[in-house]
């Protein structure tokens, strides 16, 4: 069974969005992190067992900048926590899902991540994520 790890929300202004979501959720974000490989700054809010991840582009070629240019701010992706990302990627590929990356890559919040193409998931960008054990 897959657990919703987080919902990613594309935003134009991380500082303003942090204030808005702090009001909405009644508590501040617990972490801001840059993911240079994706040209994005992220901010995380814990809500129950899941999280909200706010994503702000740091460059015009960022997937988040392109998303906002096409669709505006809003829900960008839904992420599911998996125990073994490699086996889950193989399973989903065998089921006909299209992977956006052949191998997992390092993402925010100490995770290995892989995305499924929205065209293979009813228009939803799906992220698989597995926690990287702390050394």
C-alpha cells in the first residue's frame, strides 16, 4: 500500500506562500531547501502523516517555472512513499506507466525520487520517493 508522502504545490513567491500556508495550517514550515539539480527552492509543512511541499523556481528553465507559465500556481504533483524505489519503478513500468527518469535521483528532504509521466497517470504528475538512510 502506498502512502501519500507529500503534495507538491508550484508557487511564484515562496516567502508569501509560506506565510499563506502557515495561516492555513496553523503552524510554520519546518524546512526550506534548495534542490540545485531541479532549479527549485522547496519549503515543507507537516500536516498529519503527510506533507505539503511548496516549490519555487530558481531559474527560467526550471520545470516549476515552465509549469507556472503554462498552468499558473497550484498543485504540481502528488508523491507516494515507497520502501524500494527500484522495484516499484520496475513494477510500474511493467504495468505500462512511463517513467520520466531511468534511475532514481536525489531530491529534497533526503529522498531518492522518480517521476511518472502525467500522460500515463490521467494527467497527474506522480512522484515516487524513498527515504535515504542517514549515515
